[in-house]
C-alpha cells in the first residue's frame, strides 16, 4: 500500500527536474569535429527516428497493461516524454550538423513502416513482457554507452554530454521495468524457464529490430544526397550495416549487458556471479560471428 505521507513520483520529479532539451547548447557544437563522421551520422540519425516514434509503443503498453494504472501513469507521464525528448534532442543535433539531410521526410517514411510493425499483438503476457522490456532497456542503455565512447573519439563535448544524459535515462527506465516485472511476477507467478525463454527471444530480436528499419530509411535518403553529406559518397547498405555493427560491438559493455539481462531471472547471487564470465565470453563470440 502506498504511504500517503510519501511524495508522489510526480512530486519527486518536480523537486528534482529532469534535464530538458532547452539546456543543450546546440549553438556550441564544434561542427568541424563531427560533420565528416559518417559513422556518427548514421548512428545518431537512426536512433533519433526510433526514439521519436516511441509514443506508438507507449500506447501499446498502456493498452496491454490497462489493469496496471500505476504503470500506465508512469509510462505516459515519464517514460514517453523522456523517450520523445531523446528523439527531439538527437534529431536536432543531426539537423544542426548535417542540414542537407531531409530528416523530417525520412522520418515520416520510417514511421509509415514502423507503425505497422509495432502492434499490441506482438507483446507478451504480464510479467514476461516486463522481462522482455528489461532486455530492450539493457540494449538501449548499453548502446548509448557504446555510442558515447565512439563520440569521445570525435571529442565533441555537446554530443558526449547529450549521450550521457540519454544513457542515464535508459538505465533508469531499465530499473523501473525491472521493478514492475518483480511486482507482476509476485502476483502472477511465472517459471524461471519461461522468463529465460522470453529473455532469449527478445535478445534474438535486438539485431533485427526497429533500429535496423530506421537505418534503412536513413540510408535511403542519405544515398540521394551522396557527396552533399560526405565527400566520398555513401556506402552500399549491407557494407554500411556491417561496419556500424562491428564498430558498436567493439564498444559495447558486454559484462554490464550480461548482468542486466540476468536480473529478471532472480537467480541466487552465487549462481548469477558464476554465470557472468562465461556468458560475457559467449556474448563476445556472438558479436564476432
């Protein structure tokens, strides 16, 4: 039962306000450090598409968990606004550095496809969907950590600061979904085997995910601009996709990803600790395959 004397989540958020896009110093971007970086362009643009379309997925989750009003309130009041702000912030950065890229037109075409793929029917039942959401949030938080490491090579402070803010948000989202998973599991028990299967299924989807759809649409419109964006033109899509995968994989914090993925299994601490090293090794092998 909620303690009536305890501040609500909304009150706590007001006391400790979340970062705002207005606080990002876009006019201080050092364009010379990033404008020629094709890798960063594709990673940032595709991420901005996915984040900007998150309200579609939010509506699906709210509908799916209509019997969980507290969860629905958090999704609408916190998760969705934060995810959409990620999209706006990244999109604004892309448009500031690469103004030749028709961001809005490319995004609209992405959404026409993405909206058809993002359905309530694709969600799992109860606690299993929350376990699967933990995998997704693990993926986004570690992805932004890897992206921040790649951005550090360009040494552009506005970008690295923005990516760190987004990464911290995604870690917070992971923790909230993990808490909801535990709450749902307590009232609607599911076996550890079923949770493991849900985690495995969502892990398999990560590479063939909405980010891949976004990348195809970014590439299609970047390809039309060719040398306007980059002096050497645009790589073939399959080559680009593989190059991006390899670069990001090298920077992914595999050990952290393993720890976050194992949490919904609620294993004894000793067992969880013993599994982390061999699973991290397998993860690296899978990345190199």
